C-alpha cells in the first residue's frame, strides 16, 4: 500500500510518500517541500492573498502529478493554521479539489498538536518522564506535554513565525525594546501553557522540525564546521552553543543572515523571531535540555494512517 501525506503549512507544503508493509513498517520513497508562504502580505487580515493562493494551488497541482506517478492508493492532506484561520480557506480547499484533485481536510489546532506528538514519538525515544514538545510553524505554534504513551496537555497558539513577523515588523537588526515587547506579548498569550507547566512540570524541551532543524544546522556549521543532521533524525542541542547562536542572531541584519551557513533563504526573516520564542521558553521554564526531532506532523499523520490501515 502506497500512502501520501500532505502537510499544508502556512509557509511550506510538504509531501511524504511511503510504502506501508503488512507488518506496519514503512519505507519512505519520496519526500519534498515547496515554499508557498500562504500568509504573505495578508496573514494578519486572516486572508490568503491572490499571489500566494495561486502559488499554493500550483504546488498542489505539481504534487498531484507526483502522487499519480507513484501510483499512490491513499492520500491524506491536512491544512493547518494558514488555511484554517483564513476567511477564504474554504475557497482554497475547493480550488485544490477542482484544479489538483486533492481533497484537503482542515484540522483544528488540537488535532495538529496530537499529530505532531505522534510524529515526535516515532523519532525520539520518549520515556515515562514528561517532556514539552514545541513546534514553531508559520501561522501557529503548538505545545504538547507528553510522555511515551500519554498526552497530558496540548494547545495550538496563533503565534507562528510568519504571523509574528507581520504583527511586530521588527527593525533590522531587531531592537532590544522590540524583543521586550515580543516577550511581554508571549507571556500574556502563553498563560494557558504557564498553567499547564505548573500542573505538569517539565525540564526537557523537544523542538519539532522546522525552525529547530535550522538552528541545529547553523550550530553545526558555526561551532563544528560540518553538517550535523545528515543521516540522523534527532539531535541533542548543546545549550551553551544555542544561546551563543541566539545572541548572534538577535544582533544580526538580514544581509548578514543571508550569508550564514545552515540558514535557508525562506527562514532568514523568521529565524530571529523563532529563536526569541525558543529562548523565552528555555529561560522561563529553566529547561535543562533541548532535543531536536526531525519528525513532525507528516510522520505523525502517516503513523495514524497506518494504524487505521492494518
């Protein structure tokens, strides 16, 4: 059985195709990501503007060709914050079905968080100790408190990196007063997380894919002069190295970041805000470790699809 998972995020559309075997194991045969930036220019107006709308549909038409070429038998397409919160999100779903033949399911934030947790569990050997999972997307950021078998608490917040960029429009480089303003905003918005962390104390942070991949790659090149994510699915951060990188990022200009190894072009603007959010969580909750999981929603969705298949 060939299964395709489409993770339709605010910044990036991901496609994962896997061959699922009878013993529930699977082999990934195709994976791709396309930058669509659905929130470009209008995310704060809860609207997908015309140009990113067409970019998204064109990406899906391309993916539909790939899915047909691989003779996929099951397709699961999940839309998250960018489409979920847009007033014309349903119009995008209709256009995707009409033009690309792809049926999209818009999932709530709680479902998105659960799928992220399922993905992380396929990558990180979680124990009976609770850990905090953080997934920084373009439109939303999910937090999940979980162990290897249970989810104790989960919530999606509309504080993705693209959304924060549009809201705060930081200087270049970002000013100290702007960082303080953002941290005050985060403290207010994340009050539900604060309550959950008091109820379920955690000292270990798992960063899920996206921005955390980029932070790990940048640390690898800056401190070890090598690619650290090749042939690995997880990585334990050296927190001292991370905070050194963070200080460098908040002092950097866009043009300086364009030249930094390990930082892909689409994250040049967003990585500063992503790192401020990460640093805020690490410091506020006195985290003792930070671990990268390269698996996220799409791997979680594949795991869930396999459970229903067999």
